C-alpha cells in the first residue's frame, strides 16, 4: 500500500511538471542543476512547485553554491548540516569501499595544516576516485554531513577532487639555449 501511495505522489508530481507550458515558472526541491550542461535532473525524491512569478537570486548566493568557500576542519563540526563547502588537507586514512543499500561508500580521514580532522564520505561513483594515504587533496562542493561524533563532509554530484603537491621541489641544472640577436 505504501508503494502505491509513493507511486501516486510521484505520478502527480510528474503530471504537474508535464502540464507546465513554455514561459511558466516553477521551483524544484531535491533536484540537481548542472550549470555546465545547462541541465536540471529531477529524481524520485524531488518535488516540483509551480510559482506565480520569477524571483531573483543574488549572484553571491549562486557563486557560493557553485564555488563554496574553503573551511577549516575545526569549523566544519559547528557549521549547519548540508551547507556546501570546500576543504583541503592530507589524507591520513583511507577506508575500504562498502555497500550501503544500493550504492557504495568509502570513508576517508583528512587532516588540515591546523591539525583539524574530518571524515569525508564518498558516495556512488566518487568511490572510484584514486585516493591514497598522504595525498594532499582539495575537495570542492562537498556538503557538511550529519555525524554527531565527528566533523564530516559528504560528496555531492558536483564534487571535484584535486590532488595538489604544494611542497614539491625540483632539483637540477638550468640549461638555456638562445641566440643573441
């Protein structure tokens, strides 16, 4: 019976979406907006709401969503859950890939230069990203998790992981070839 109710609600939402005409406005809760591909993805948990007129969103809010600010690990635990942030640090532990319901998850412990430690939960296809202990990584577009016992962030559909090596030193001779002209 519960499945039927869920399916009925889902069909009503889809029907409401299909009834929109060009030029009408709507809002979506639980959708994913890909700015690069100019695509809106709507899932089974998404809700579609018609609205009477367009509303303005400040550019700084959009910028904060697309390129969230860096946060120190010590600030993560006291920040609002689901807030989008970027963090960077050194990987101190890499967990095994585990199955959770119908997806995969990998937990990674990352420490920043101030000694703050957080747990990064990588979900779905992000578990396939090559991560090794002692790697210096930047995680952009992660959201603050809901762990009550440690500071944590979770991957999002728009998360990027960048490997950085700030302390790399190159030794060798400089050889110049040129002509005077």
